[in-house]
C-alpha cells in the first residue's frame, strides 16, 4: 500500500515551453503506467495524456490563456470477475489567467470543461493553483 492506494503509478512526461515577447506556448505529453491492482486483480491499462496552453502576456505579471487537454486509457479486464473495463478518452477545453509575482511565485485560476469523450465522465471544473519556485 504505497501512497494510500492498492496500485503504484509511474507518470512519465515531457514538458516544453516556448516564450515570445507577448505569446507563450507550454505543453506536455506523457504516459501513466500502472502496477498490479490487488482490489481489481488486474493491471489497469496505460493512460496517455497531453496538455497545451497558449497565453498572451498583458504585462510581466498577468497572462490570460486558452487550454486544450486530451487523455486516453486503453481497455483492461478484471481477472477476478471477468468484467471488461472499456477504453476511455476525453478532450477538455479551458480558459484561465496566470498571475506572476515576486519573480518566484504565481497563482493560476482556470475553468475547464469536457468537449468530447467516450466512456469517461466529462470534466467541469474550476481550478486554483499556487506555485512557489526556489
């Protein structure tokens, strides 16, 4: 029981960041690999994800952005019950504002909504993130 669940996960991704005078583009893409689940008597299928942000710098500290995210997980079978878990996917669009201050701190406010999906609950979320870099 590592991390409060019955299965380990390895999230591996690549991140890139392109900055222009007024525009910015940040993104990542990667996979989540799962270990064996004792509760489901199975190994959940690998999940692929990618997240993209395009921002416009109004000033050195305020940057509104649009976002597009995608994830897909393959199907897998619970060996104990024989029940097949369907493959799933979701595409999410969002808007937000990034506030940077003191050079090493930021707050991001974002709203995201699922725009398409299959065998996956659609996202409808408001997110707030504080980051401190040292």
